C-alpha cells in the first residue's frame, strides 16, 4: 500500500526505491480515480508530485508484454519531456516499462529507431510528436492513456492547435485522458470539454500561511553537498535540522556528512520506533548537532532550541516550507531558515515566496577564505580562553627550552599550526590520552573509523565480538556504533583506543581486510 492506495508489488518496490514515504495530496486524490478509469483534471502547485500522480496509475495499466505505445504524455518543453520520461522510467523500473522522450532538436532518425524497437510510453513535445505523426513514424492507435502535463504552459506557448491535431489521432473511445496543470485558465477548460469524457476535477488548494519572523536565506548551487559543508563550517553552530525530500536522501546525507566528520544522524519512516527514540534522545541532549529528516519523520518533533532549519532539498510546496521553518525561532528565540536550490528550482523558490508572502534573501556561499577566517576567529577565541584558564604550566618548560633558539612569536604561531594540523601520523602513537584530537566522540571516548560497513554485511554484534576478543576487553566497554554503507564508526574508551587500533588495523572482519583510524572530529 502506498498510503492507502493499493499498488502492485512491482510499483510498490519502485516507489520505495524512489524514497517516497507517502503519496502527496494530489497523488492520494487522483491515483484512485485514474485507476478506476475516470478522466481526471488535476490542479496543484509546482513541485507537488503531479508526475507520479499520473505516472503511477498509467504504469499500473500498461501491459508490458505488448510492444505497442500505450501511454502518451504531452509536455511543453524538451527539459520536461526528459525529466518526466526519467521519472516514469523509475516508476516502471521493476515492471520493465520502456519510456522514450521525443523532442525537437534531437536527430529524428535516432528517435525513429528507438520507436521502432518498441516502447510503452512516449513523452513528447507537441511539435515533434506531430512531425512523427505526419511522417507516419509513430503509431498511436493503441494508446489507452493520454496525459497533457503542465497544460497551462503548453497553452501559453501557443501549442493549442498542435495539441488538438495530436488528440485527433488517438482513439477517443478507448482512451482515458488526464490533464495536469498548476493553474486552470479558461482555455484549459475548453480543451477539457472537447477532449475529455466527464472529467473529475481535483484541485489542491493552498492553506493560508503564516510564516514565523526569522531570517530566511537561500543559496543557489549545483554542488549542494559542498555548499552545505561550507555553510556548516561558517555558521556559528547550534542545533540544526536538515530536511531532505526522501528517505534515501536522508541516508545518503547522513553518510556524506558523517564521512566528513560532522555529527549527524537521520530520522525517517524506515527506522523502528526504538531507533527514532534513540536519535531524538541524542538530539535533545545535544549529543547530536545535526538531525537529518524527511518531512514525514519530522512531524511531531517538538524541540525548542533549534537554531537552523536547512532545506537541503527545496520543499515540495509552500505549506511544507512553512511547517519546516516553523521549527526554529520558537518562543521568540533567534532562528534562521536556509534553503538550497539548484538553478532549475528557482521558480519553485519564487512560488514559495509568493505564496507565503515573505522574502527569502539570496546569499553567496561562503568562500574557502571565509571558512579560514571563521576558523581563525575560533582559534583565537579558544586561545584566549586557554590563556585565561591558565592550566598550562606543564608546557612552560618546553617553551623555555625552545625559546633559547627561537623567537617567541614564531613558537606561538608554530604551536597553533601544530594544534590545527594535529601531530603527524608517522610519529609513534602517543601514550598520553589527552593528546587524542577531537574525534567527535563523547568525552572519555575515542571515535574510530573502520572502512567496512553494511556492504560487507557488518552488524553491530560483529564489531563488538571481534573488537572485544581481539583487544581482550569487555564488550560492554564499547560505545556507540554507527554502521553505514561503506564504513563504520565505533566509540571506544580513550585508554584502550590505541590497543583497539593496533589489533584491528589490517586485521580482517568477515573476511574483509580492515583499515582503522581515528575519526575526523568537527
Ligand atoms: P510537479 O509536476 O507537481 O511540479 P513533480 O512531479 O516534478 O512535481 O515532483 C517534484 C519532486 O517531488 C520530484 O523530485 C519527485 O520525485 C518528488 N516526489 C513526487 N512525489 C513524491 C512523494 N510522494 N514523496 C516524496 N517525493 C515525491
Ligand atoms: Mg510537473
């Protein structure tokens, strides 16, 4: 079941793999109608999942053993044709449904060859489709489902005549017709009266939205991960929630950020209640800085002290934007909402701005120089703190020796450099536990990085058993274990960390050679 829509196994697997947790409103209202055979007009804002709203039922109806074109989708632009065709291919992946985008600008011979090999769904721009119809290189007599996607735009672009000409070629009796659009101007209703059979109209309306008074900014970049890291490195941190659109997105981002040394964990619908509770507890107790979640999983999270809400994926609609950012700036505290967009999502951002009647200010990504600057400030702060705390008499005699040959200013600068870069790997591991650099573990613990993970079928009990027996320590002394696809973090007490590294490094786990090193802290 996708929400409360019954779907075939193959489509359920696809939807799951795409990371959709539940149907969006337009999907939950239109899919059942289409499955029942109604003609449907769907109106909902951009980014609300209209493609899957027609794609899912369309693909359910495809007979994949036939090689005829059974589905036809009209889209206004070549980019959309490609995008829609790709999304349909993902939905039809396990059913082995073949889709083909057809648009002007691509060599027509190649399209003819692809058509000849047999496809189930064609997604095309009106002009090029008509071209094929006139050349007799496309056969539309078996089309059972026809979709006009982004109908308002097609009309704006002056495609009415082309669309009508195409519709004349698709059997009216056998055909089920759908029309999807963000807006519903009059000419669309005319079109639907002429070419649709008693269509059911589904319109998802917008609720009235009040936006909290917090700073709202956005960054535009194609490299969102890099951008996010730069922002994380320059923001004075507090507690952050990062939103991703899908479960997969959450998992991937948790892995990417953890791999780069950030303390991040994820929350989504595939986790058991116990797992969610554990993550939430860590977050509440500030043992976790970054919580990464889907909209669904974040529902009902109630934490007051969140300083940043980051939309790593732009929300699907203004409502969810407002829900997301409403998690910061509670009780008059200061908060900031940060949204990352890729260039093509600019329209979606503007739409959110318009619908919520707020301004989301563009910001330039911090440059490496900004990050350095920020680190310097941080070092300076810590240095002054350390001087004021005054517990460094132990080091005096080192300095008094070195100062006989070097300038004190140079010594201080070199010491800072050393503290930043850490001591070189080649040096013998230090006995002094105070020397462990920050590995992102709880105090008294050291976080170790193992280069094996889920892909090697590593489970927590494997880690505990092997480490405990190899290093001859009680399993209960081993702390938090986080297993990701390709690597694992294990926290062990500081005083035995060295032994664990020594016995586990280049050892084997489940037959895989293991590399172990100190994890990178923040
Ligand atoms: P629209 O056509 O309404 O503008 P799209 O169909 O392009 O919107 O969908 C926008 C994005 O939302 C796509 O990346 C799509 O994969 C994703 N999406 C669609 N349905 C869902 C869902 N039920 N859950 C999560 N993401 C979804
Ligand atoms: Mg669309």
